[in-house]
């Protein structure tokens, strides 16, 4: 059943799914964060169920693994949802697993059993930021629909339309962080560029770990839901330092230049790659074990600044 589809326009997606009306089918929507996967799923669900608000319809089950750890029991309970008598028997049932990459091996094995025994007129849609992380046994039972990143020019035009008050300098600075519309809209909403520039200023003075550092963390990253923003910003900076170290310098905003120079002068390529991987491990452990967010951020910054 495995197939990969690159053309993922909304009309194309709708045609693909509705052509399988009455059957059971499984999909993986695969692509980087912010490329429109969740929005596409919501629009498709509304069209298929002929509704405007997903929260009010009993024929959709949305499991978000990014907001919580999903247990094996929750995955097994999908079967109860599939076999439950619907008050809308002529409409399909939709099971959406958002951030399916976060499922542990036990939950994935339970999901595989569910996929092997689907009920009629049931659609599974797994949203994945990294389809390579999903087992081949899962992907072989799914149609994989790729969401390629948009071009820089198309993202620029989109931001100009949606945020006409954004200055050209701000626009260029944000675009240097990402070309993903979804990510950029979230960064702009939270005024993340200001936070990033504060971080860069601290990193430029890497030898002076003062109260400014602790105040910065307390002000901007004291809550656990801000940990991923920190992860994104630091990994963006490390990526640019690695590119610079490899003689492939990327475009840098003015505030980044000195910070990148400081980092590349004191860190080898091997060390930068190791810190990059350690950040992911720290964030994953923080979520799993409920570690103190401020402590995790402090450890990462010490590794980068020392």
C-alpha cells in the first residue's frame, strides 16, 4: 500500500482521500515543522465531515503526542473509537495522530496492530516532522504525502501579505532564522527576534557568566512550553556556526556575527556537533522526566559559552 506523493495541494489531497471513499486508508503527512501539515488535516477533515469546527464532531479522534506522553492504552483505545456506533454512519471516521514521531516503541507496536485491523470507512492520518523516525512496518501500510519546504520568496510574499506592518529589516532578520511560514508566524507572534538578540548579546560575552544570564532565563524561558523555542534558537545559531566553520558561511544578521565568531573561535566542529546532539537529548529528557526547564537551559548555555 506504500506510496509517496509529492504534490500536496489542498485540492489534490482532497481528491486523493475522497477517491477512497468507503474504504479504510492510512496516510503519513511528512515534512518539516511549519509546512502546513496540521492545517491541511483540519481543512480536509472539515470538508470530509462537512463541518466548520472539528471539536464538535464525534467522528474525529485527534491525539496530540507533542502535548503529552501517549500511552499504549490510549493507542489501543483507538479500536474502541473505530467500532463505536456513530450517530453519523454515512460519514467517515478520522483518527489523527499529531507528531507521531514522539510515540515510543510500545505505542508504535500497538498502533501497528490497529492499522492491521481497520474498520470500513476509517482514515488514519499521522503527522510526522521526521518520517525516517517511523518504523518501516508503519510506513509500508500508509500513503506518504510529502510537504516540501516553501521557497524563501514565497514565504516572504506570504509574510508581507499577512503582516504588512513588519519592516523590511525585521522581515529579513526573521527569514534568516527559517523559511517555514508556520514557524515564522509563531516566532513573530511571540516577538522571538528580540529574545534571540538578547541571547546573542549574552553569548558575545561568553567569559562573563553574570546575573544577566540568570535574569535572561527567568524572564524568557522559565516555563516548560518555552523550551522548544530555546532549542530552536540555539540550534539555529549552532547550525550557522557549523556552516561558518566549514567555510560555507550562511547569511547572518548583524547581531549574530560576533556571537558566531566567538563560538567558532573556541569550539571545534566536533564539539559543535556534539553540543547540537546534546541539546536534543536534554530537551527530550526534560519532557520525559519533567526536569527543571531553567536548569536544562543553563546547562546548554554553559556548554556553549565555556
